[in-house]
């Protein structure tokens, strides 16, 4: 299966690249992934017996951790006189640190909604929308139309829905291993997940924001007899957001490959293990 044989989405404007196999909407750009096998040996050898000194160190770390948790839980009182309180848009000590602002509480169907009208809210919206637009539900027309309506500017929804109906043609669906109507063949599990790793605002206005979302993704068919195994890929989605009717909505989006880390030496799981993981582990609501 080559990328040129399939249709997808991921251009600068809705439906701009109909020949892209896996993209921002309904799956990730498929890339070749090499897995290093080490045979039956796990590469680590026999674990040495724990000495009494290492046991003392472990106990000491556990005690310190319990003390830290107890100290943190003491901060539930009045903080009006605390001069060190963080501002909502302060990212903290590192780029992956939480801001401390309460995450979004609302939702529209299964998609988070009611994001804050600030930089943090725009990042949270972009991350959650990336998850929805990269989900397996995008391959079902009814669900796809609902996702597009929830995540996008109403001014572009009708055109985008029509473009996606053409892109997700019966031929495209069969090329990715699904039935012509988008349903999954019996005994198999279709996987399409986008997992945000981080977000970054590259432009900000009073009622607009452009946010980059660095993601990893899974796409493929899991199960015995699958000829399209689940693979991992890395990509960055750029979403142009607009504040509309009390929430952030997407005006347009684009996707670029990477940044991609070096693959580890993890053993590739079986098709049944992947299917079980996808069915057993749920997703998250993302907030900056």
C-alpha cells in the first residue's frame, strides 16, 4: 500500500491534498517504522540480587515521596495572601509543566468544549481537536460529519464535509482494510489514534490563535490475518483557530512530518495484543 494510492486530508485548507494517504483528519500520515528484534534474549541479562544498601535507598525514596505528597496536599486552604501564586498563562518550570489552571470541564458529545478564551485554552482546544480528527470515528460518515461540525468554524463545515465525503471513498476505505461502508471486517480491529505530545502557540490575537500540536499516532488493522499491521508515526499539526460563539474553532489546518525520535528496541507486540490494548485503554481530555 503506497501513499499515492489513497486519499486523505492534511492541506493548508480543508481538502487541499486529496491524495495524501493518512493525514490530520481521520488517521495519521503513514510512515515506515523499523522494529529492532533481539531474539529470545531480552538484552538485559540476569538481574543482580538486591543488596541491603540498595534496599535502604529504595525505602528512603518511598519515604521522601510520601512526604512530598503529604506536603502538596496541605495547599488546599486560602491562598489570597500567597505572593508566589502562578498566573494562568505561566507554563511553570519547564515546557511540559502544567499551568495550574483548572482544565476544561464541558464537552460536546465526546469532544471537550468550553475552552478558556486565552492562550492556554487555545492550546487545549488544538490538542483535543487533533485527537478527534485523528480518530477511527472519522472513517464513519455520520460520526465524521458530527466531528467536523463540532471542531470547525461553521463557515467551512459544509464544504469540508463534502470534500471529506469524496476523500473517504469506497476505494479509499478498502485500501486501508475496511469495508466499503467504513465498517471493520469481522475478527479485526481498526486502529486510528492521535496522541498529542506537546503544544506551542506560534501566533496569538484577541480572537485568533495558531497552535502547533506535536503528535504521535497509530494507524492500521489489528487482529489475526491482518495484512495492514498497526504502525506508529510522528507529525506536527498546525491549527488556525478562531474564537466563535464562546469557544475555539478550527478555520484551517495543515500537517508536517516529525519531529521523529529514534526507534527503541521494544519487541513488536502481536496483533491480538494491539487489538486488546486499543479496546482496553481509553483516551484523555487534554488541557495545557
